[in-house]
C-alpha cells in the first residue's frame, strides 16, 4: 500500500509539472511570435574610396528598402569613402539623395572625417546627416541589436 501511494503522488507531481510547462509554453509562444515581427535593422560600414563599393552599398540598400519597407537601413561613411556623400565629389550623389528621401534609409558621415578633409555640412548631398564619430555610431547600432555589414568590393 505504501509503495502504491508513493507512486500515485509521484504521478500527480509529474502531471502538475507537465501542466505548468504547457501553460508557460502557451503563454510564451505568442510573445515570441510578436518578438519575431521586429523590423530588420542593418547598419552598413563604408570606408573604401572605390566607386564599385559605393555602387554595391547603394544597390544593396535600394533592394532591401524596396523588399522590406519596414526595415531600418543606415549607411555610415568614414575614412576614404567620404567623397561618396559630398556634392561635386560623388558620382553617386543622385542615388544617395533619392535613397535618403526614404523614411527607412539614413546616410551618415563621420564628423571627424569631415574635419580632417575640410568638408562642411553645406557640402553634403541632400539628406546626409553628420555623426560625431562613425565608429561609435556603428558600435551603438550594434549594441541596439542592428545587423552589421562591412561593404567592400574586390
């Protein structure tokens, strides 16, 4: 009798645990589904003076912005890539300005790079924003959960 009573109490405990696990599962699953609907956020790191790299990032951003209108896309430019975002220096100025008009696309140029090359905010392609430090901008976005793409063309 003692053995049989012990078995039924173990069985009752297992059943209770199973009910708790299932209850937690059904509560958490909808929350996980909601979390999966977070829009894609990507920061693009551009440092190359190579116009093929500039063309590639513009092609990627245009395609992603079109395919994923809820996505947030940010192109951070510094180092040798600065002419990409400067009027009179960029052969991509028209494309940059068109993409910068989209609500989900931002182009940001490093203030340190601008200072080093004597670039003024009035020199920038329409829609380009200035950030104090491009590397900190990228690190901040990564800390916020943004995806990271280093653009380069070989």
